[in-house]
């Protein structure tokens, strides 16, 4: 034990064999206080390491979100380009048809609809009634020619506008494609960088947690525990039992029809501006494989691969709101499936733009890809708590 304490920077005060009982108590208290201080120091270092992990995850998610928006913009630009091309084809066909009509009228005019033939047709009438009827017919024919010529000019203008729109749409599509590719490359580069930093911090955190465990065991023995390691293991088991009890309570809530938390774990990042970027959800850290539940009844909109999220599930609830579950390890539902409250839909993972196992939970109230609001009020109104922190 002395070696373990020394490795932590804590040293016992040496006392002679004839040290007074009071001196031994003072020494024990001093050693206990030193161990407690070391525990607090290590806890702070572990917390800092976890904060770094959270920052990497939020930054990676932000890069992925930017890339997703660029892909959506590209899809919209591609749709506009296709629509513009269709409009151009329609306008071109209309102009071609009108041009054929104008050519027909020209041929008719050239073949005998000149002024002489018109006068002859009128004079050849059998009577006043037929004269008026022929005059009326010839006048309507003239009006028809004027209308067709006017329509032809209008169609030519529409075609010119359609050509300009098609060119602009193609340019926008190409710009969006370039932007999407650039942002995707930036997101991937940031993810690589973040994961490298994540690996470093993870190693550091593991070492710190080992030191923290030793310091806590020492402190328990200094405080009177006969077997510090056994006492530490008992405390860990108590924490696990508390988590299991919480999961059981959630199952009971679900059985009664009341809303439940999406998963059990520790909130590491809240909704809002974090580290200079916008975080559109709540991150809940938990081991890979931790169950993810539907907080309330709903219908699965999508389940499977999702840009940035790796794998994700989207669920729409009776009020129209949509909940999103990102970075999952696996999912157990499919699009169109009806869900009951508390039904397991997935399990926590580390897929996509993620630097550690966690659930990214979002709420959207303006459609599948719009108006991503703070998930906490949505949960609170349903009586669900994530244990504070946001």
C-alpha cells in the first residue's frame, strides 16, 4: 500500500516504534487528507478529459451537420436543374409547334389569301347575307393570324427565360456539388483529427481512472475499511444497482403508459452553442449496447444509415414532433412501424461522426429536417428527466 501511495505522490509520515497513540491518529488523518486531496485532483483531471471528449464529439457533429446541409442543398439544386430542363423542353416544343403554325399561315397567305383573292371572294357572293358571312370569316382569319403571331412571340420569350433558368440551375447545382464535396472533405478531416485527439485523451483518462481507483481504495482504508478494494467494489456495485433500478423504474413507467428517458447514461453535452459551434441535440454517454427506448408512442419514419450519424432512427409522435437517435450501434425497427412507449428501438453506439459511445438525441418540430429545438422542454413536458446537467 505504501508503494501505491508513493506512486500517487502521497507519502506516509514515518513514526518511531514508541510513537504516542495521539501521534498515530494525527498521522493517519494527515495521510487520509492527502489521499482525499489526490482523489479530488484526479477527479478534476478525469472531468477535464471527459470535457475534451465531449468537445471533440460536438465539433465532429457540427462538421457532419454542415456536410448534411450541403448535401440537402445539392439535392435541391439538382431538383431545380431537372425541373428547369423539363420547362425548357416544354417551351421548346411549344415554340416549334407555334413556328409550324406560323409557317402554315404564311403558306396559306402566299397561296391565295392576298387582297385580290379576298376582294374576289366577297364580290362573288350570291347576296348580302353571304357577303357579310364571308367578310366575317375573313376577318376572323386575320384575327387568328395576329393571335398566333403574338402567342409565338410570347412562347419565344418563355423559351429564352427557360434557357436562362436552366443555365442558372446548372451553375447552382455545380456550385452546390463543389461546396458539398469541400465540406464533406473538411468534416472527414476534422473527424480524423478529433479521433486522434480522442485516442490520446481516452488513454490519459484510462490511466487517470486507474490512479483514481487506487487513491479511492487507499482513502477507504485510511477511513477504517478492513479491505479497501472490497469496499470500493461494493460502492461500484451499488452504483450499478442504482442504474439497474432506474432502468427497471423506466420499464414500470412505460408499462403504465408514461413517457420514459430515451436511454440511461450521463449527459455530456446540452443543446445550444458549445465551443464556438451550435449543438442541436443532447448527448448521453453510455456503454455501447445500452438500450435506447421510444420516450412515447410514435411511428418510425426512417431507420438505417444517416449522413454524419452513421446509423440513426427517426420517430414521429402524435403531436407531429420528430425525435432523432444518432450514432447508434444497431436498430431494431423499420420505417412505417408503430411504436409503443418504452419500446426498445436501438442501442447506443459510436458510429458516424462520433468520438465516443453516446446517444445524440434531437427533437424536430418543423418536419424531418427543420426546426431542431431544445429536447429538454420536450422531455420535461412529458415528465421525463435526464438527471440534470442541461
